[in-house]
C-alpha cells in the first residue's frame, strides 16, 4: 500500500514557516543510496484503479473538504475523456457533434444530449471547476486567519504561498515538456502536432525560448499556447488567477465582514460584466464560497443566507441540475448566433454580457461556481467524491492533466490508427499501424467498439504514468519550493547561554 499523501487542503501546506527548519540527515551513505533506490523503484510500482466506491475508511476521519480533492480528480478524468473523444472522431469529422447542442443541424446523438454530454465533452466544464476550486483552496488558510484577525500570520502565509506558486505550477510542466520534446529525437517519435527541429540542441534552444515567454505572467504578445503542450494554457491562467487571489486577500484582509463579502461580489461583477476577466471571476467566486463556508461553520452567515438553510437540500438539488445544464454549453466557436440557433439555448443566449468575447466562459462561470457550492450540500454527491477512486484521481490530477496529452499524441494516435481511426497524416507516417487491428465502429457515438478498445491500454498506462510523475516530479516540486523558501528565510539568532552580571 502507498504511503498516505496529502490532499489539497491538508494543513502541512498551510503551516507557518519556521526559519529553523533543516533537511533530515541522510544517515549512512550506502544505506541512504539503497533507500533512495528503493523509493525510486516504488515510484514505478503502480497502485492502479482503487475502484472501490466506499469512502477512504471508517477508522480514518475524513477531512471536511476532502470532496474538493475528489471533484478535482474526477474533473481531470473528464478532460482526459473529452480530448480523446475529439481526437479520435476528428477522423470521421464528428467533433462538432460533441461540442454542438443536441439536435443542432438535425443531428441527434445520445452523447450530445443535455446532461449526458458532460461525460463526453465536459472538458471545459471541468477546467472551469478547476479554477473555482483553486480560488477556494488558495483562500482557505488566509481567510481563516483573517477571520481570527491574525494579520501577521496572514502576511506570512501569503508571502510563502506567492513565493512558491510559480515553482509549484511550472516545474512539473518543465519536466514533462522536456521529456516529450526529447523523445522526438531519442526515439524518433512522430506526432501530428510535433514540429521537431533539425537537432536536439536546436530543439532545446527553441523549447527554452518558447517556455520562458509562455511562463512570463505579463507576456502580451505571441501565441498563447505552448506548442509542446497545448493543454498547458490552463497552467498560465492558473498562475494569473493565483495572483488575483493573493492580491484580493491582502486588499480585503482588514475590511469588515460585510464589506469584504461585498467587495468580492463587486469584483466578480466587474470581471464578468465590465471586463473580459472570466477566469478571474472564477477564482474570486471560489474565494467567496470559501469565505461563506468558513462563516457558516461559525454560525456567522449573513442573515439573508442563514434564512435559506432549512431549504438548502431543495435549493441545491435544483441548482445542481442548472449547473449541469449550463456546463453543457455549446462551444464549437465564439459566435453567439450559433448559440441562439441551438436547441434549448435561444433565450439563454441573451444573458451573455457584452464584455465576454467567448460566450462559453460566461455560462461555465455560473456552472462551475454552482457545482462547487452544491457538492458539499448534497450528501450523496459529496459521498461520491470522497470515495477512494475519486480521492486517488485527485492526488494524481495535476500529473494526469500534464501527461494525457503527450500520451494521446503518441501511443494513443497509434492505437487509434490501428483500430481504424486515422487521417491522411497517419496514413503517410504510421502506415504500419493503419488497420493493424481494425474493429467495427459499432455502438453509439462516443462509445464505439473501435474507440473503446484502445483504452484497455491507454487508460491504465496514462494513470500509471500520472502516478509516476506525481511521485517523481509533482510532489518533489512542492517539497522543493517549500524547502527553498524556508532556506532563504533569516536564520534565528543562536543564544550564547551567557548571563550578564
């Protein structure tokens, strides 16, 4: 069994930094090397598919916010599934069916039906949920200190978190993209979206230039994508949203309770209806939900919200249905006229604010905010996200998000080509794989036999590699950032032990 890992809200990540911290001694050098080798081998030992729907154990008390780990993990799995659906069905020109509304252009498919579509094309819904969860998580400890009016520790906590944030987000991305880029030259791997340079040295130079520009928070020119990892656009947004949260926490820390809540609401309104800051609105909404939950735990809710408590089950079950519906917003392009012509979205299309360019993020803001607010207030749903399966996915979610793309573009593309999903590029470059194990495309859209068969290999391999990256890259990145911050703090003055006469 693996050692117990920390969740996104565990207290070790929040502890006050102590200047006297030192690394543990390594002990005997030979024993140290042996133990390091054993730990390395354990990192490659899979702990796959704890598909047990019981909770993490009766003897172990669940953290109050464990459901957020599970929700984030399940959302990462939806991103994985969404990208695979679109990639495979690109060969049959059916990708728009997944991202159009049910019945658009007289196409009626189970995978596009309201609510059901979340399990086939819920990637955007999932990413929006990531951002709301991040706003909640990043705010949790500072807000609890603000409630206690411990402003010194508020400053200490935010300074530590802000110092570590870039390292925590970008170090795993550096490692994954470096390995993926290197594989093109070491193994001669071909991928549709890869444009390898003439030599590895030239590739390294290009990778460095592109990454340094991508990772700069205030970069306002060039492509918004990282060509070595297109899905990493959300990492850049995550960092921007983190800066918004830390700034708001400092700005609002000494305000009265009502003023602080109204300032958060005003910022959300600004980011949605005045400026095109949809991602910032998602982060601040997570902060707002966290603030409300902390107040509720102390029975200090504003009266207007406190009066709704008796009806919360009724209210949040209906809000959950609304969230799922809005989370399925058609997202083929940003043309609102296409939304107006979509079944079930005509009247909703008139709610789109002028400020939001890509309309889907407006509806996804509401969908994700309502979802995160609803889950802890619906017992059966909260229980699902606290199961071992969802908690495991939550632990590896960041690595799963980072590695599923490179696996899809290499191994996945070859397996899909073998079962009959390919285009001209695959015929030209993967001729040996074409129809190697051709299977019929029988079954409903998104559940065809030839689509599902590759996942017998792809799903366990992706989760295994995500676990390896979590152990060898993600978790060490967190520890390294913590160690670096602690090591740069001023050392405590040692007492000489002398007593003056």
